[in-house]
């Protein structure tokens, strides 16, 4: 018998394919995410960071006018303070006392008059740099300057000391000054118990 119209499963191009259905859920999995777990254990402390405000240390002072020869082989006071915000320089003793460990630069600018001059930058009683200016009887003052870098730890002290004998010709007046200055170049705070 012949096939009836409309009951065929295939057309001229052969049997047709159906539409792909949606993927089903895997057994045992919820459609929404599961509840969150509790907080994990506290992590280890990280390494120390840099100081937000770097430590500071700086001073500058000059000698008052005086016709009295300075003491030889002893700390030379620069009694008129120009800058000493941290209070690390003592204008009475002439000594700088380190509070911040690190590398410092110190400089002396001296007026030489009436005698030759030798002065030393001294750390804890030991000379770290020595400077000399011969006075040849000039009618006007001359100048002598010197400086040095040095590493310091807390309580180390630095000062200026003039030579013995005739080498004490440091001078100051209303027209010319002799100064002693120092400042922290960089600190070693992260290696020091001071900042632990």
C-alpha cells in the first residue's frame, strides 16, 4: 500500500535532526554556590618596612668673638648655635653625641689669624682627620677648611680639637667666623636596636 501524505519521517534530504537540549546538572551539585567556610589561620608577620619619616640629625655652630687663645689638646667649643633642632650638639662642651646610627659628614671652616693653626676632627678621643694652615705674618686673616665622613653608633662623640704649642690660631670677629657643622647622610636604623 502507498504511504499516506504527512506521515513521512524523512523528507527529500533524508531523516531530520532534533535540537540539542540543555546540559543537565551533575548529580550531587547544588545549582547555587555552597556556604563559605570559616576564616583561615593568621599568616606570619611580614618583614619590617621603611620608616615613613627618616630619622634626622644636624647642627651648625660658630665661635664667639674672643681674644683668649683656645684650649689646646681639648675639645673646642663652638658656643653660638645656628641649627641644633634635635639637640645632639652641646654648645658648652663642643661635642656632638650620636643618637641615630649611620654615616655622618662633619666640616670645619676656620679663620686663621695671628698664628698658625692645626685642628683635628676627633671621634671618641681618636683623630679621624687633621688639617693645617701656616701663618706667615699676613696682615689679614686667612681661612682653613676641612671635613670628613665617619660612621657613628649611638653615644659616639665627635668634636674639634686644636693643636698644641703655636698651632692655635683659630679666630672669630664681627666680620669673620669659624664654624663647626655636621649632619646625618644616611641612617642604619634597620640594623640598630635603637629602632627595633
